[in-house]
C-alpha cells in the first residue's frame, strides 16, 4: 500500500507522517487489497481537516473528517474509512 501525504497550510512532520502510517496499517489488516491512499491534511483557521481517498480493487472509498485537533481528525477519518472498507469487503463477498 502506497500512502501519499499532502499538507495544505500545515507542515507534515515526521511524527505526523508516522502516526498516519500506523493508523493506515490498521486498515490494511482488515482489507489487504488497498492499492493506493491519498491523504490530505488541511488547516483552516481553527478547523483541522483530514481527508483521504483509498483506491481499492473494485472501487474507491473517500472520507472527510474535521476536528480542533489534527490527531483526533485523523482518528475519526480512520474510523470512517474502516467502516466503509468493511462494507466494501462484505459487498464483494456477496457477489
């Protein structure tokens, strides 16, 4: 799984990159057919926004999360993506 990390109005530190990598490793345990991930971390005044697009075999998954804390926004993003990936995996299994 290749992770592309982009920061808009925020510097991507090594700690932030490592945190994102560890969180997406959790997603890969649920569904191993994740080809590419594009993560955008954005800061708008007091809002910290994290968004991600996952390219899977058979489709794409997109989620956005915002919070006052960037780490909390990333956690919420991973939770949303986790639910969507599990739903996609069940949909494929039904076919």
